[in-house]
């Protein structure tokens, strides 16, 4: 494994000698970063991807229990594994740490081989959890985001628009005459088309919060937070898909495969009704289909 692929473990302890001893012990298992108090630990976690935290319990200012409590109350950090490494070895302390959500509890003075073995096991669990999370958000055929990932991001984006009024562009995108394509060219060729269309659409959603996802079968959904340029983007998508030049003999609108899009730009009020926004997109998509296909209506 190259250094870049090594998981990062954060060691938090107010005593320098403890930090360096643990770091030395773990240097072959992972990339180690250090923090000397609770506040800088939380800051570090906000700044980079941490796979596991070794956390001292007794520290001045903010103790380990408070650090853990804060990690657990933030959705971005709730899943990071935390192992207490502490001299507080009474049963009640250990119970408290575990009840707060620590994955393990190691008593000081530490036994080096056991620390190493435990860290290795927890890193493997973290790796598996991250892999499952990635798979649960990804569409298996096309590799782009799936409907579950979209729903999560969409709910968050709607919440943001309700709070701030920033416009939210949303569109349903559907391949034209795709049933005929499958019937004529075969299901395997159809799958290839879905992959190519997904990649092409993906290029349109390039800002950090933009998203393209496979919504179902041959339907995709595009979300552009803080954009009113929806019509322009969708027109470009229609052109880009046609420009792939995928022959579709059975299409009634073009000798090449095309898509149709229906979109809305949501504001304060409409973002309070996410389901309704999706229904509106469907209705507008239906209009695009009924007025000739290979077009985007917003
Ligand atoms: P329209 O222009 O009105 O959208 O017509 P259409 O034929 O595209 O619409 P319809 O919804 O009737 O057909 C969708 C087809 O998409 C049906 C199904 O065979 C195909 N499809 C759905 N999911 C997949 C998939 O994963 N792979 C392949 N190859 N085809 C799929
Ligand atoms: Mg301490
Ligand atoms: Mg469809
Ligand atoms: Mg279709």
C-alpha cells in the first residue's frame, strides 16, 4: 500500500510522550496525525478524512468524553471510530466511554502488541464500512450516484434553499424511445448506452454540489444548487447526447439516440415540497415527450 492509500489515524493526548509513543508504535499500520487537546482534535477532524481516533480521556479544557460527544452529534463525524486510551481504568469509566459510542477502550500503560492488533482490526472495520457506504450510494451499472444518494443530497439542498432562498435547479432526464432501442439492438447494447449517457451527463454537473444520478431504468436526475442556468445546461446536455452519435434506427425524432428533459428552478416556497418538485419535473418531461422529444423544457 502506498502512503497515500494508508488510512489516517488521529492520536489525541495532552502528554507529548504518550502521543509520540503511540505514533511510533503505529507508524507502519497507518498515517498518523497528532493533536494535543480536544479543540485541535475536532479541528483536525473537520479538515481531513480521519479513519480512526485514539483518544485520551483526561485532558485539560475539553476532556475525551466531551470530544466524543461532539463527534457523535455531528453527522459528518458520527461514524469515525474512537478508541479511548486512558489511565482511567475503573469499570464505570470504561462503561461511560463505550456507552458514548467508543468502539474500544485501552488501558494505560498500553501493551504495544495489543494496541497494534486492535488498531489494525478497527481500521479493517472502518475500511469495510466506507466501502459499503460507497457501494450503497453508487449505481451498479453506470457508476454514477444512485437514487438513494440523490434523495439524500436533494433533501439537504431543499433545506438549504428554504433557509437561504438560493435557487435550486432540478431536472428529470429520460432517453427517447429506449424500449425500441433495446428491442432492436439488444439489452447489452442498451446497457452500454446507459453507461455512455451517464458519463456524458456527469460532465455537466461539475461544481461541488451539482449532482447527476440514475433515478431509475433509463431516467436520470440533475440537481444544480444555486443555479438558474438550468435551461442552458439542459440544452447543452441534449446536444451532447446527440453528439455521441449512437445510431438509433427506430427513433422517430433523430437517426441518433436522444434524450428529453423536464426541469424546474425552485425557490424558498417550492423547496418546502421536494416530492412536488419531482412530480413537476415529471410533468414537464411528459410535455417534452409530447411536443417532439429531443428537447429540454424548464
Ligand atoms: P419514451 O421516449 O417515451 O421515453 O419511450 P421509452 O421507450 O424510452 O420509454 P419506456 O419507459 O416505455 O421504456 C423504457 C425502457 O428502458 C424499458 C426498458 O426496457 C429500458 N430499461 C430500463 N432499465 C434498463 C436497463 O438497466 N438496461 C437496459 N438495457 N434497458 C433498460
Ligand atoms: Mg491526559
Ligand atoms: Mg422512462
Ligand atoms: Mg424513455
